């Protein structure tokens, strides 16, 4: 009987001791520090919509690490470190590759170079206002940011610089697929049918993109660069008709088509002179990459119901 009484008492004493111990969540398990979200990966990608005038806004996030929410407001000052772009180019790109360029100071500004993370919050964002009008689609741009001071806690010791890479976009740009037919205008038997991924680059304004004709798209390190001889611009007019113009040397003669905004699809045609002097005509459908099989089925069904004109 005594043993039966003593055992519950022993268990009860253990429970009381456990209640007196401090919960792991009542104190910091590791020192809190302040950092730029994404700096550990070096590159922070941000889309810059060239349709937005005079400014588009991109932002970075500044955060406080720790096992508990911050009990203080933390104000952090952000500066720049231009040399980091040069260092990145030297370490990661060959001397013949296109180098990242610092965005010219005259075309961007900060409403404030400090950001406050309120008590109880994990992060806040710092906006940057950028004028996109002078950007070139074949150039590569960065802004190198680092934290310079904080009113509470400490700045992170490693991965302190975030390279903000700016990717130019508009609502017509992105990854598309081209279902096309290229015909010799004087010899119908000389015909090519193809389906090819095309990356439409935003250029000039909010309604124009650049597209490759039937050629491999250029990536860093390629021996052949078909941009001068095989690219052209597509402008979507206010009535959704298309205007086509050469980018550089591609011998486009005429062209046109229609953009269907609900489908994000171009019905496109153009005639051109190839490198042997033969006049050819391309007709096709250019549709944006879809996220689901249901979305793709809508596109596929529409294309089947609208066979290509000759």
C-alpha cells in the first residue's frame, strides 16, 4: 500500500519541477540579427515593367531572424556597394560574356534609405523607384544593396550584399510556344512545320516585344548569335492588331496578325527574304506557356477550331 502511494507522489513532484523550468520559447535560442531576404543566394530577381511610366517600383525585404518575434521597433539603413557587381562579373562571367551593369543613379531613387520593422513583425520592405525607359533588352542590370546600420540587434555577419537583378517585362512578354508553318512563296512543296519555344523580350515600351524567327535563341557562351539576323519586333496596337518590324538585319518584308488578350495568344504572319534570296511566308499561333492542363486544353481546342491560313 505504501508503494502505491509513493509512486503518484513521485510523479507529481516531477510535474512540479517541469512547471518551474523555463519554456524554450520564452527566450531566444540564438542571437537575433538583421538581414536582407535573399542575400544568402546573392541574386534577388525583380521584374521591371517597362510599361509603367515614369516609374516602376521594385522592393527588397529586410528581416529580423530569431526564435521569437522582435520586442522592439528596428530601423535599418540600406546603402549600396557598386564594387559587388564588378566582383560578381569577375567570378561568374567570362570576359567575352555580357557583363552586368549598375543602373545609372539618375534613373532610380529611394523614398527613404531606411526601413522600420515594427515590434512583433518579422520583416518590412524597402521600395526603389526606377525609370525603365532607357533600359535595353540585351543589357543586364543590377543594383547592389547592403545594410549599413541598425537601431537594434546586430547586422548579419555573412551574405551581407544582395544583388538585385532587374528583368524587363511587359504584359506581352514571357515564355511562349510557336506553332508555325514556313512556306516558299513560289514552291509550296518547300515547307517547314514546327513547334518551338520562344522567349518574347519586352522592349521599347509596354506594348512591344522582340521575337526570334526560326533560329536558336542566344544564351551566354553561344558561338552563334542570331539576334541581328533573325529577330523582329511585334507591337500590339490599341485594336489588338499587330505591327511587325525588323530588329536589325532580319529581312522582313511585311507582316501582321491579331492578339487575343483572353487567351494570351498571337495569330501572326509575315513574309521575309532568307539568306539565299528566297521569299518565304511564316504563319502561326504564338501562345503563352500555361500553368495547368486545363488552361492548355483551352488553347489547343481554340487552335484546332482555327486552322492556319495559307
